[in-house]
C-alpha cells in the first residue's frame, strides 16, 4: 500500500513553478502525491477559497503545509497575514483540522527568495519572520518541520547567483523555479521528509 501525501501551499509548491514534481520524482514508488497547491494563495486565501477543505477531503496519510510568500505585506488584505498573530493562528488551525481528518500534518517553511548581496550571499527579507513563525508553531503543536527556508539559502549560496539564474523561470524571477530548479529543491524536501517517516 502506498503512502498518500497531500501538498497544500502556494506557487512554490506547485508542479509548474515550484518543487512539487521534483518532490514526487525523488520519493519514487510507494508514494501517492496529491498536489493541491495553488499559485498566488496565502494561508488566509487558501482556506477562504475552499482549497484547504479539498486537502482535508483527500484523506492523506500526511498533509504537508507550506505558506508564507503571499502572506507577506504588499499582497493585499485578502491575502496578507501578520507573522506574529494571524499567520500563526492559521497554521495552528490547519494542524488541528488535519489531525481531526486523520492526516499527519508536517509544516514546511517557505523556500527563501533569491536576493543577492555584493558578496554573493542570499540576503534576508521579511519572509524570515514567517519562517520563524512556522518554527514556533511547529514547536508549540509538536509537529514535524522541514526548514526549507534555511536549506534553500544553503543551496542557493552553494551554487551561486549565476547558477540559480539558470534554474529560475527567467533571470528576473527570484521566487519561482523552472523544471531543473524544482528537481533540486524537490529532492531536498523529499530527503527531509524521509527523515520523518
């Protein structure tokens, strides 16, 4: 019997612009991946538009949850959340509801945006506040965590800016992934997920 994994998240989790396909390919046989991530959604709008209920209805053995990019300031009131309050509350509700539905929740911090300093380091932005919130909620709710924010920064810096321009949909896109970039980040998520099995 295969392990059913449901993915809930934004565009960086999707098959077309994120790590979804790379994750599925890296896990291989014995896993059924149901990717219900939706581009442009936050922890607030994903629920409001009914996508979260579809994740619960899918009855996964595991429910992997990654939000943050569209929760940040500047995304509009229908999507924005506060990393210290409403964002944490949304994650807590997701965890409680996943458990009631019979799924094991796992939180994932958003992969970092690719902001480069003159020294070739990936610069920290507001998304770090949302990553920190995920760490906090994971600890409070005793939920396994994949710290993709930190792991992605390590990966960006190990390959460098020029390499990651080639792994992005276009040179000016500092958030999303092309197919090759998705394979790299997807493999990282898959390796970390195996540690929790």
